C-alpha cells in the first residue's frame, strides 16, 4: 500500500515538474529507456525572469507555496522607463511558477547574411540601429516550457521582422510601397529593353492617377503592426516545430508592449490585460480572447472538424447541462451562426458536454 501511495505521489509531482520531466518506472527488459517528451531535453532551463537576477538559493525559495514570497527588483537595479515588476507563485496549483516576463532593449537593423533567419542573435548586438524597447508577460498553463520559450524568443522574432523592413522604417515620411523586389527594395515595373508592346486593352486602366486611387494605401504603423502579429504566429509555429526535438510543456498567453520610433504598440493573445491609468481613469489597451469572446469561431471549428471534439463535446451551446430526462424537449441553444438564442429539440448527441460553457472572467 505504501508503495502504491509513493508511486501515485511521484507521478503527481512529476506531472507538475517543468518541461514534462518526470521519472517513470520502466517495466520493459533492458530498462532505463524512456520515450516521448520524457526523453527529450528542455528547450530552456527553468528559471525566473532574467532581470530579477536570482541566485540559486532565491530561485529555490521562490517555489515555496507556504510562504509565497513576493519577488521584486533588487534594490538599486533599474529597468527602462522606471519599469516596476513583482511576482508571487500560485497557491499550489503547480510546483513551479508557470508564468514568465521579459524586458529587453534591442536595435533594429537590416540583418546580415550570416544572421538572416536566426532568432538566436545577441539581443543588443553592437548597439547600432533603430532602438526598440520590449516588455512582455506570458501567462503559462499546464507547464512552464512554452512561456519560458516565448519570453526568450518572441522579442527577437519581432526584431528580425522589423529588420526586414528597416529601410522603410528609416524613411517614415514615405508610405510603404505596395510591392518589394526580391532584394527587398521597392519594386519598379519597367518594360524590358527590346520587349514589344502588346496591343493596348481598351478597358485597361492606363492613367496612373486613376490607378493610384485603386490601390490601398498602407501606413507605416500598419506595417509595424503586421510584423508584430506575424511574429506571434511565428512563435506559435516555432514552439510546435521544436516540440519534436525538445520537451516544451504547456502553453501560454502572450502580452507584448513595444516602443518604436516614438510610438507604443500593444499586442495580446489570450486573456491577459494591458491598461493605462491616467488621472484615475483606467484605459483598456487590449481586448481579451476568452472562450466567450471567441465563441463563434471555436464553435465553427468544432462544426467543421467534429473529430477534434473527441466524441466528448458538442459545438452547440446551451444555457446549462442537459439532463437525460429532457430528451425530446425543446431547450434554448446557440450555434456558430447565431448571436441570439433559439429553441431546438434535444437529441442524444446534445447530451455531450458543450464546447463553450460558462462566461469566463468577469
């Protein structure tokens, strides 16, 4: 009995260790071999944000759930813009803190050939280029691996993406060109020498002034926003790709603030919040992504790909769980095509747990 309890506790504690690293008893002949995530090394070792500069003793102390110490910046240490920071571990949901944060000063410049497409280039480089200040918080869940990886690499992906358009950032008074050549310079459509002119189409638009009004004008700010949004997607893809080679546990929300060329950009993926407090007024800077706010998109995905629901969930939303005795009765429901509610006759398939349930955070 004691052995069973010991094994159960070992599995429970092991399941909460970072990056999915925990020990298993191997009952196969020639034991000692593990498979899957357990045999993979972590992408990054567990730790707290670099700017806290914790000693190994303080790092261990930060995991104590009984005392729950508040970690803050060391006396005398300063972050840009007088940035403050404090954190405390959860009340016992997980052994380690699954959340992360980063604060980095970077410089945007056109990448050189050997550093192109590399997210491991030193953050500060040689200190030349367009300065960029980055703040990020990453709300991890079901493990700390994804949050740690995002805190290490998301700002570098943003920097590298901005580096690809560095020549446009250096000329902010000019609108970004619609098309770029292969070398990244503005594309100029010119007739090749010796090329014969085709007969003009009477319906073709030849007047450049008319053609200009048919093109969408994109601002430099919109281009920067697109780079940041693309970096979020690249970070997601990178985590998925590297999970084949490294143990990266869990997932995370990401909230990033970027100061570039005198403007502040805020990007959010998940249910974290960014606010500005000015003269006792709270100004929301982000919109949260919750199952409630994303209801129709998630329901539509469940409708298109029912195999993802594992025969356990229904994509249809009901005000509450349905009882077996209510089969054949009519109940309020809401599908992915609806913002309001209607009645439908309850069938056997509706007894499954609703994919969207509850109202999320208040």
